[in-house]
C-alpha cells in the first residue's frame, strides 16, 4: 500500500478558532426527518459562536451587531445565504436576547502602516436549542457539521507562470480560509511533493479527474480545483468543486482585488454542498397545542406571559381558552413540535415546565 501523503491543514483557520474542528465528544445528534439512511445531522457547538467588529459598545450598536451575528450563525448552520432574510428569522430578531447565552466586547490591537490600531470585537455565543428551534420554525434546513474538507488544488499566475499553492503558503489563501470559516468549511492544502508540482498544468486546465488520484492519497474524496490569474482590469478566478469524481459546481469570478478573487473559491461550492446535504430537523408535529399556565395571579403576570409567548418566533398564534384565578388555559399554534418548543422555554426565565398530563395538555408555571 502506498504511503499516505502528508497533508497540511490551513493553519490560520485553526489559529482563528481552535474549537472549530469537530469534537465527537461535544457533538450532539439531531434527528432527521423520515427514513433517510444518511447519517443524522450532527452539531458542532463552535458553529453557534461568532465574532464581528463593532464601532462602539453602546446598547443600540451592540444589539444591531448581535442581530448580524445571528445572521452569520444561521448561514453557517443552514448553508443558506438568504436565511437572515427569512420572515420568521427577522421576527425573532426583535427578541434577540432570548437566543444569546453570552455576549462580550473585547479590544483587539492591529498594526496598520506601522501604527497600532484598536478595534472593538463583539463575541456572541448563541443557545443551540433555541437556534435550532428557530431554524425549524422558519422552515429552513439544517446542514450537519459532518462536512467535507476539500483538498485545495490552487494554482496562481501573477505573470510569471502558474505555481501550486502548498501548505507552506497558507497566508496566500488566508482570504479563502477566512471566508470558509464564516461558512463553516475547512479546506486542506497539499504538501507540495514533486508529483503534485508536476500536476500544475492539470490544475490550470481545471482537470478534476486528473487530480482525483492525488486527492485520494490524502484519504479524501473531495477537491476544490482553482486557478487565479491577472485579467484586466484586475484578477480572475475559475473554480471546480468535485466529490468522488462527480462535479458539484463550476464557477468564475473577477475582481480588482486579488484577495477577493481568491476568496471567491468558497461560496458557490459551499452553496452546492448545502443544497445537497442540508435537511429538515425533526421537531415533532407542529400545529395547535393545549397549554396550561399556573402562577398567573395578576394583570401584570398575564401581560408578561403573553408578551413572552408572542415574542417567540416559533409561536404563530396565541389564543386564550379560559382564565381562572391563578391559571390561564391557552392554545398555541406552534411552527415546531413540542420537541423543539420545550427546550426553548426551559432555557428562558419566564416559564417552568411541569409534569406532563395524561390529557394531552402541556403544563407550565410562570416564574
């Protein structure tokens, strides 16, 4: 058996987020819909955390940034770049604090033209149960964290002829790696052996089939083949993504900025993988649910309860069936099943779930 070639992971990805690699010990399975024989969707808890720059730490700026952070997380989890525009998602933004586990701002120093520059970075950690329930309520699909890690066969010609980018030039592909991180994808670079260097013309021809054997040496079946070159008035890039010998996507991009041309190797391929692999979450049966809430002893209690329920994105409608001293009977029209609704309520500070009854009524106590 031939010796397995040495593979270099994009080190800058690991430096940016050491926990991005899937941790089987931390991953929690999420059940799929139907009898599909594909593996069940798996969580990567790091996908629920994100960072972005903010101009200041005032409440309005921080809230707006948190809403944008949720959008980033949803794109990463669903693979759908239009997820933040979903009406249910936009409604949930009005109650964004209910989705956040932890939020903090830190100062980051960078050097620009030899001078130190400080930026404020907002770090947000979202609650996985709440976010998954939101995805289901919005009718979006969930893209499992068990994703391919394509070998990146990239040749760049800056006017001196095409050259292979190897694991020794990770800084060259930092724009692509950073964009991959945002979309929840990791890419691997080849070691740059003499055989691989000799394959530059195959890369330049975007001949994915010719490179499949080299990819297989890394015990991998997924490859992104690309070339970046000068083209007036700037740069151009051509890409092909294939898996197990099957072409999944082919696209081109042009930009005045070579970094953007390199980064263009991510989105089209990720979109293709997500369209193929993302699936609906099984949250139980949506629709009307009878609910009984105890501890509603005043008008203020009632208003707090109704405000809370109406602020939950997965509650489409709330109807009062009966009110009596200390108790309200409701019918909730849920966009998800109780399997997703109950963890969301349990993670909040308004309702405490009681023991299930034999009459099909879900019972809560107002805290």
